[in-house]
C-alpha cells in the first residue's frame, strides 16, 4: 500500500516514489538532476516569516506546528496539492515529502505528513 514518507533530501537511501520538495528554498548543494523532483511544493511550504521565526529550534516546534497547520488550512493552493498527493497514492506510488533540515523529527515535512493524512 502506498504511503507518505518524510525523507531528508540529503539521505543516501534511495526510496522510489513521487518526489515532492517541501522546502520554500532550494537545498544547498543539491543539483536539480540529483533531486529528481516530481514537484517542488514551495507554495505549500511554511511562509518565509514562519520559517525564519522557527529557525529549527526544537523548543519552538510545538508553536511552529500550530502556526504551519494554520497556514496550510488558509492556503488556497492546498486543495490542489492534496488532490495531487491523493492521485499519486491511488496510483500506488509512495509519496516522498523531501526536506533539507538536519532535524529529522521536528520539521515541516513531519507536520505536512500528519496534515495530509487527515485530508486524505
């Protein structure tokens, strides 16, 4: 069964699936060829203001999560994004939610996975 999988874009484990970059900024040191993206969802990523406020500080993650979920709920592009993810999952493709952050527990892809699971 197809699933949503958050994965660091720098990871050397190559999982096949529909590859979505969930960062607003392009990850340093990754070529477009190496990224092999199917979609760059920068319009779904946290706003620049939220991203800068969070600064990947673990203590701020609970508040970041609440704020990012509010942004997702208000985002006019979210329904199309959900439809794209739904189509890929129904086609049997795993959907990889790629992120550049070093912290693999407290990042936007983890929040996005949870939010998507509730939308699908």
